């Protein structure tokens, strides 16, 4: 009995098999998988005849159609994720703009409620922490401002505005040595808000 050139098992008389133009036999199920990668014989690299190729054309077209469908689905999922992310960012920017408006109106309690709602909605990003600290600073609750600025710089040490307002908060409560420590972490921002 001949051996399949792909799996190297015997080709039983009741199994369907195909051969390349040079007579190298392969099980139909082995050749089916092989055809996903190449239309040439794995042994001699001779292209299979049109008759053999047409036998597998329906299978190959269905596999290609499925792959194309999966690619389109992945592209669609990526597009939806991108649109969702952009919408979330726009929404967050609108919320942060609202905070700045509340600061201008000196409605600090409303600003804090809004910011804490953002945190409750799993949105504790660095800018939200900074704005909470700044709101407490503007409210002259310097100990709470320091608490939030410290929480922020533990997450992101490269946040000079946090060190600036932390320094100002320490100055306001008479801790000049701590204010100096904060200012030293951002000397170029010492005299700017």
C-alpha cells in the first residue's frame, strides 16, 4: 500500500487519495489541510492538476470567506473600540471643562461632588486627582489638597503642577521646609500656576 506523502501513513484502499502529476499520493483529508497553504505537492513542489484543485476549490473558498469574515469582524470591533474611546475622551473633556467653570464660579462643593462622581465611575486618572487637590486648595482646605496631591505624585512623579500646588498648600499652613521640598521637584514652575 502506498504511503501518504503528508502524514506518512498507509493509504487504505477504502480511503480517497489524490496524486500530483509525478504520482506522489496523499489522503484527501491530508491534502485538504495542505491546500490551505500551497497548491503544490509537498514532496516535489509540482502544482496539482486543475482536476485535483477543483475538488478542493469549494473548501478553500469557504475557508477564505470565513477568514475574510473574521478580518472584517475584527476591523469592525477595532473601529467600535476606537469610536467608544473617542466618545469617552470627549465626554471626559466636557466634564473637566465643567469643573473649570465651577472653579471660576467658586462653586467648589459642586466641583468636588462632580469629581468624586468621576472617581466612583472608575475614572481616577491623574487629572481628576489633580483637580480634586486643586479644588481643595482653592477652598483653602490645604491639608486635603496636600493629601490628594501626594496621592497623585505617588502615581505620577512627573506632575509639576501637583508639586507647585502642594508647595503652595504647605506654605499656607506654615510648613516652609515641606514647601521647599515640593518646589525643588519642579523648580521651573515655582512662580507659575
